[in-house]
C-alpha cells in the first residue's frame, strides 16, 4: 500500500541523502504498520518527533496506517519541555534528569558541571540502558539512533555534534537550560549535590598552595572529593562560556528560521 509522507525541514537533515530535498515522499509499505515504525524506517527516532498529522488530524505513535494516508511529521518545538503533557508523550517527566550514553560520555561531566541531574552507566547494554531510562524517568542523550528508537524510551534527544562543547550547547538550547543551570553544585564523578565543608575539617587533605589561597570548599559525601574555585574550575567556566555563546548564536538563527 502507498502512503505520502512529508518531513518538516528541521527533520530533513536526519534523512538519507536521497530524501533530504524532497518535500513529499511517496512510500510503499509491504504490510500495515504503525506510524512510529513507518517514520523510523526513514531512520528518524521517535524521540525527535513533536507532532504527527494524518490527513490533517493529530495522531499518536500507535496509529495504524491506511492506504492513501497523507502524513506530516514535525519536530519538537524548541525549547523542549519534557515536563509538559502532549499527545505523543502523555506521561510528562516529574523532573529534568538526563541519562547520558557512552558515545557522548563527556556530556555527563559538562551537565553535572552546570548542576543538571545526570546519570551515566558505562557497562549496560542498550536494552538495560533503555529500561533504566524508563525506571528513573530520564531523558536519554545519545548519538545512537537504534537506542532512541526503542519504544520504552519516551524522552530523548539524538545529539548531532561530535564536539563535546557543541554537544553541551546543543542540550542547553534544545531544553532551554540557560536559566536552570547551577554551576559547580554537583560532584562530576557521582552526580551527588555538593555540601559546603569547613576548611579546618579537610585541612590535612589539601595541597600547601590550595591551603594558602582558598577559603571556600565543598565536598561530595560519597567519593569525598573536595571542590574549590581553583584552576580546574576556570577551564570549565571557559567551556560553559563558549557553550552559552554558541547557544545564543543558534537560538538567534533558529528564531529567524521559524519566522
Ligand atoms: Zn562524588
């Protein structure tokens, strides 16, 4: 059976090159299938989709296609709010929490650096990772389209860039995090919120120069790592500054494209 499908221009870069410049694609299906499977047969994970119209009516991912259906597929509107309810995602997330895949591992450090609740498990299979995302109610960040196609993952984003600072900018823009960040409030190793600690209590663990020049310290109650505003923090502040700059430039380009 034949259907007609058109992807919004923001989604087209994800299509195979031969489809990228087509406003409308005539597609033949071997059997009756769900709209989710039909869209994903074009290699676009359902996590990227914001709305689907079939013959001008909004449908959810379970809709079974009929011969002659005309389909319009749109991306999520940026900034994406995973805590809001929608037809495609009827169970909104209670909080913003990310689960970072190993193929974008540096993002876990950067997201924790800006205070975002961020889980990371390097040794899980794709199916275990997907289950964890559902159990812990996380947004999955990955470059793996196969992982994001899994039905159990409701909230996720296919990271486009291969550069970690750009990836941070991408997540900042996509989820509108710029006003929600709380830099240096979490342990970058454990994801725990840091607690202030008196200098006297940790005096013996400090290097002589750190002891001499710094007064304010915090620590992680799990790994006991001590944090202070030293040179490692300056490097991270620089990364955050660059990411925010990229975010501003992209959002400027995005708004002018939308108009
Ligand atoms: Zn820790």
